[in-house]
C-alpha cells in the first residue's frame, strides 16, 4: 500500500524544493527521488501533524510551538542577529531539554552549510512542510524575517479562528455530557432501586412503566455486569472522540451532520485560502501552494483539490478548477477570476479567507443558537420521560388507595 511522503530535496542545479511522493515506506520514497538525481534532505509522512500537536492547536509537551518560534526568530533576525546566533539564543532560552535539543540540531545543520529550510526538514515530523516551504521561498528572495513574521501571523489567525469554533462547542458539549451522566444515574441507580420497591406491590403497570421496571430489575440483578458495560461504552466513546480529533475530524460522516458539518467544511476552506495566500505572497506558485494546504481539508475535498491542481497543470484557470472541485463558491470563483486578470492573487486569496471567516462566525453563532435549545429540549424530554414513567406506578397506587 502506497503512502504519501513530503520530501525536501536539492536539485542538480542546487535549488531546494519540496515535493510529494507516494511509496511503500520512507526508504522507497528517498530512493525514488535519488533515482531522479535529487539529494534528499528530509522525508516526512504527510499524515504527521508535526509540532502543531492536535486538532485543537495545542502543542504537545515535548514539541515546539512553531508559531511562537517563528515570531521570536523573526524578531531576532530583524534586530540584526544571524540565523545561527538567533537559533542559539532561542535554544539557550528554552527550558525544556527536548525542545532545546531540536533547536540545537537545526543550528548544527545550518553550521554544516545547509540552508535553514533543509536543516528544518531534517528534523522529520517536528517542523511542518508549510514552514519549510515558507522558509525555502524566502531564501530565494533574501527576506527571511518577513516570511517568518508572515507565517507566525498566519498561525495566530488560524488559532484564533479555531478557538472561536471550539469555544462555541464548549457549552453544548458540557450540556451533553452532564445530561448523559444524569440519564446514566437515573437508569443505573434510581430506577433499579425503584423497580424493587414497585415489584413488592405486585400491581399491574402500564406497558411503558413495565419496560422501564424490567430494565431496573435487570440492572439490580446484574449490577457488576451493567457497571462494566457502562465503562466499556464510555471508554469506546472516548477512544472514538480521540480518533476523530487525531485525524483532524476528517471523517465523511462528520461533514454530513446537519448544521455542524457545513461549518466544519467552511472552516477548512477558509484555512486553505489563507494558507495558500500566505504561500503565494512568499513567492510559491499557486498550484504548489494549494498542494501544501491540502492537509487542512477533509478527505473528499483533498481528493477534489488534487484533481483541481491536475486541471490547472493542464491549462485550466484556478477559478474554474476550484469551482469544478466544489472548493470555490460563486463569490470565491468571481474573486479568483478578478485576481487572474489583475495578478493580485495573494491579496485576493486572503480576502476570500476573510470573507469565509466572517460567514463562518455567523454560521457558528446561528448553529449554537439553534443547537443549544434543541439539545436542552432533547435532554429534558429524555430525563422527563424517565421520571414520568417512574412516577406512573405511584400515581396508580395513590388513586387505588383513594
């Protein structure tokens, strides 16, 4: 089975560039590039999310915060320090030994004569291909500090947008978890005890109450097995959530969820346009920039983007190719068409991203306003139904006593 790899290579002319290769393993990918006369400087699986940590944007304990590193490095370079001195300064200020070791390895690579992009790519999986491509493009123009500052600003904007989306999902998630715990408590603790009490009256119950009491008697008779089953269900749910966030929530069924799916897809599209705009502004060709931004999309959109890039290489315009791949709505397609005539592609891509981010914010607010009341009603109906079914036998007993 072929896997995608991101290679950073030095061509016969001495230029450093990044390319994608599908191979069985990293060794095969390196061999493929070597057969074409290229020197492989780094090989990273495309599925690796690198130092960005998880989908929430939180850096792992032993991984660098690439956005902060880029901003600090840009500031030091702007102050007049060389690349090596700036990296050594950042390494000396790093308290975590694992992170300090990563920076010192980059310093060693630059000291050995490698360009900074090649030194970064040697640290497989620690620096994202997006940063490597940005640095590589800036090495051709000699404006590394500006490129790093632009990359840091881009990452901060993406984090801010991601925080807004996550913040809107916090309250519904807490509501769902607390409501689920209340339901589990009622069905696992209250109903079994109540079922034993009602059973002693030996009265005829409504069929709905009988069903609930049957469940209660079953749980009372198999308390240990029921507890283990609940733990298994909760563990399975936790593993499922972790896998969903581990792959960037790219599963097709997530995008099919009403209200939530379209917002997630719009969020990914805005990330793609802003990332592509940043890369184009740094001197990278639009098709290559789109390929570097492909990991931000879901599985279906990623396949569509690959087809769009192939059409662009065949001579189709960027606006038509993205629109046919359903990656550009009529507004974005019109703006791209204008950019193709004026040549202001980078600025137009950032405008499209800003436009989609404003639409996303409105969509998130509308979704939260609709989803939260619906979720509260649903949880209230479930809890209310359980309580009513429990009290029906008491009402029946009270009426018989009268």
